[in-house]
C-alpha cells in the first residue's frame, strides 16, 4: 500500500521534472507521451492501491518524512489512504490521463507545447497531494499548488489581455478563499493543538458549538473560493480563456472539486454545527440556481459549460449541507465523466470550426462530426438527468436526500434541474442541429472530425457517462459507493426512512423535470440561433455580478487609493517630511547667525557661560 500511494503522487511530479530538465531536447510528441504516460502510470498505481485496500479495508497512513517541527506543531509529509482519498485519486488520475491524451492532438503545433504539459503534470500532482494528505498543512500545499497551476494555465495565452486578466482574477479570488482555510487551520490548532485529520476527529469533544460553527464557516469560505460558489463564483467562467483541455481538467478532475472534497473530508467537524451546515446548504442551492439561469443566455459554448459546472458543484455543496456526503461524492464522480466529455467534445467542435466558440456561428454539425456528435449526445442526456445515464442516478440521489431534509431546497434544486436540461438542450441544438451558420468561419471549407487521439477519449468518457450510475446502485452490488465511503464520514443527520414507493415517485418527478427542460429547449431553439427575449442581458451579463463588485468594492477602493495617494501620501506623509526639512533649514539659518568667525565673540560667550554656571552653583550652595 505504501509503495502504491507513493507512486500515485510521485509519477506526475516526476513527469513534470523530466520535461523541465529535458524539454529542449525532446520532441513535442515525446513530451506529450511522457506526460500522458506519467499520469496513466499514476492511475495504474491508484488501481493497485484500490485493490489492496479492498482486500483489507483498513485506513493506512504512509509516512514519507518529518517535514518540520515547531514548538508543539509536528507536521509530517504523510498520506492518508482510505476510501475517500482512493475514490478521488481514481477519477482524478483516470480523467486526467484521458485529458492528457486528448491534449496531444488539441495542442499540436502550439509554440509552448512543452510548457503546457509541464503545467498539466504539476496540476495533477498538486491535486493528488491535496486529496492524499493526512494533515491540513500538506493539504494546504496541494491547495496552493492547484491555485498557482490554474493561474499559469488560465493565462496560458498571456499575450492576450483577456487571458492575462482572467488568470489574475482566478488567482485573486482564490486567495480570498485561502483566508478561510487558514482561519480554519488557526482555529483548529488553537483549540486542539493538531492539524492531523485523525487526531482532529478524535479530539472534537474539546470544541464548543460556537468554535465549531466558526470553523465550518471558514471552511465554507475556502470551498467557495476553490469550488466557485457564491460570492466567489465569477472567476470560473473567465477561466475559459485557457485552452479547452485546461477547462476540462479544472472543471472535471481538479481544482473546483477541491472545495467539496475539503468539506467532505472535514465532515466530522461539520457534524458539530447544524447552523454551519444550513449556511452551506443555502449557499449551494443559491449558487446552483443562479448560475443555471446565467447559463441559459450565454453565447460562448465553453461559458455555458462553465456556468453549468458552477451549478453542478452547487448541487454537491448543497448535498454536503444536508449531510448527504455520499451523494455529493457520487455526483462528483459522475460529473467528472460527463463534464470532461462535454468540454472535450466542445473542444472537438471548436477544433472543427477553426477556433470558433460562438453558438450563433455553429449549427448542423451532426453530419460533419460522426464521433463527436454521439458522444456529446450522451453527455447532454447525462447532465440533463435522463435515465439510465449517470447524471440521472447521481443527481437523483441528491434530490431524494433533499426531499427528506428540506422541501424548500428540494423545490429550488428541482427547478434548477429543469433549467439544466433546458440550457444544455439549447447548447446541443444550436451546435449540432438546425441550419449551418459557419460559412463565414470556414471560408468555404467543411468542418472536420478531430483525429483519433482526440476522439478516443471522447468514446471512453461517453461509455463512463452512460454506465457510471452503476457505481451506486444497490441492486447491482452490495458494496455501493455510499457504503464504501461511509466509514470516512462524520455523523450523518438522521432522517425518516423513505418507502420504495416514495423513492420511485421522486425518481419519476426527476424524469419529468428533465423532459420539461429538454422539450422546452427543443421547441424554443430548433428554428432559431438567437432570441433576445430568451437571452436577457441581465443573465448574459451574469446578473451584473462583476459590475456590482466593481461599484461596491472596486471603485470605492480605487477612490480610496487615489485619496491615499494624493492626500495621505502627498499631503500628510510627504508634507510632514518636507515640513521637518523646512524647519531644520530655517533653524540652521538662525543658528548660523551666531557663527560670526570673531574670536572675541566666542571668548565673550565662554565668559558669560562660565559666569552663569558659577552663579547657578552659588545659588544651589546658598
């Protein structure tokens, strides 16, 4: 187990180091092959560790070395191999390997090909370090690692102002979230004197309810930054400025799942604060709904998928808030399948249209993309919640849990499901159906299917998106994903058992919601490419969220900075320094007048001074 766990994280790091040291002497093909092989090897090591775990089902700690010891804080570089970390590693490495393979074709001919794969390997290594860590300090290293890698990759085309700005925006928003994770770590160490997960969970009785709530809210802030939840969600759509494989990696296998993972990993702490969990549930529900409405009006194919990711992550956060941790991870895994498929499929479409991303300039691509079309079709049905695809089972598990906990949140989540099916149908119809609108884009040429190195991952992901729901179906196997993960969760809020009839009814409602969204999308968009009444500027401009931040935070701080520069800096600080200088100059001019250069004046001054001293001493003696 120790060797397997070590290799899981080592291989992507080794791949990045070899590319860094030998990049100039390696061909592009060799670089891509090495990077892909490194992540594929990591996936194989994860499967090895998973098999070993199934044989024993005992959580183990892999101690690599003692990192540092300061005062009473001892931080080892160590991994925690349990059901949760292995589940995360399986889909992270598996999906990332497919994205690396796809990237070999998508990035062919790019001038910074080697740098791209170097960053990609580092990204995967950082995410694996985050999920394998057995303490919050090592988790934080991985947390920061995925943050900086996302900055590099989002702003990969840094010569474009939009890409450079998007990278900075992602970096700054994530730094706000980092404050939450640091605050949680400080609170935990102050009260429990440890940052190791197992020791924290064994000492939770020492935490008061107020402290636990503060920790939970701090963790929520951290998750909001990394997983793009309200109020820190609007960096993620701008991250579409990076290459499409980067979008797939961020949205499906790394980065945005980190916040949900952190909340689930800390579920024993969440169990201590019902108020904290309620806030988490509300934030997740609002994020899922708000971003679903925004996705209905986006005209960039990747931005529709980006807001879709934020909405789906909102579902996961909502599930965490009601204690449905298994359902949250189930959707995370299923989402990795169909969202990677959708992003890579959109990349194939963009590749076919010479880089065009505007849905209004697509249409009728079905006959030109014989492999991309059917795989994208599976992804569309899966995310829309149509049975028997993975999204139906995963999202249904969350909706069923919500119905048992909170009917209001259930209704909001169900409405979000309708919107999801609608905006994904809009995207699908505008891309593959209807009249062809790409003549100006192609200059007379016909769209072309992507090479095998790009379509093969689509086929694999299509199969996973179709059958992935089997992971958590109890009538197929006794050891479902829920029961497999259960030992890693804290106390789960108790709810009344639901009858089989109620569960079937709720599943039927889920199907009806999906069909309503699909039907509305087909009817409204099959014969049009744009509709201002259906795409209000309020939604297209993201509820004017960025403009609101600009007015409430950006402009006031810019004005304050201007005042500080002109008044505080120039007048008060610099004016004070200049005043001291002027005063010293004036004093020196006055003092200089007594320096006459005549010896008789100095002798007189000495006599007068001596006389003053004598008189003073006589007066004291008298």
